[in-house]
C-alpha cells in the first residue's frame, strides 16, 4: 500500500503523462500500441495506479519522446540531503605541510662543505 505522499506523486505523474499525450494529440489507444501495453494499463498509469511497473512507464515515456526525463527522477547531482550526508562521511585528511624546496641551509664551513669537511 503506497504512502499518502507517494500516492499524491503518482497521481500527479499520471496527470502529467496524460497531459503530454494530449499535447501530442495522441489517443490513449495509440499510446498503448506504441508503448506495447494495453489500453487499460495506460488508463491505470494516467490515474496514478501504483501497480503500474516502472518498465511500463519507461515504454510510455519512449513513445511520448520523454525518456530522458526518467533519469531526472533521481538525479544524484541535485540530491541535497544525500550530498550533505555524503560530505559528513568523508574522512577528513590531516593537513600536511610540505617542506619547502629551499630547506633551511646549514651553516657552511670554509670551502662550501656543510659538514665542515674538506676533500
């Protein structure tokens, strides 16, 4: 049994599918043939029936030329909660200080040998 929130979302999805079909001046029977499903399945989808499979939805979106929109349903790039939780789980690395290429010079003995030895 769907939650109240998902039921509202499915009803809106059904309305949107119906609106897209009507904008294309396509009969429900024609959409059913193009999507490879029954007319009653189109009716169920347009009413927001939670029993209509996601594969059926994908076939309907292909028939309507809207398949690219299916991937946007769960676009992880705009998942604010998921991104925030992910950022909290990333371990913080210790900040390393890099030694300067010009290390502190040891005092040199006459002749230029830092250890004070001459060859």
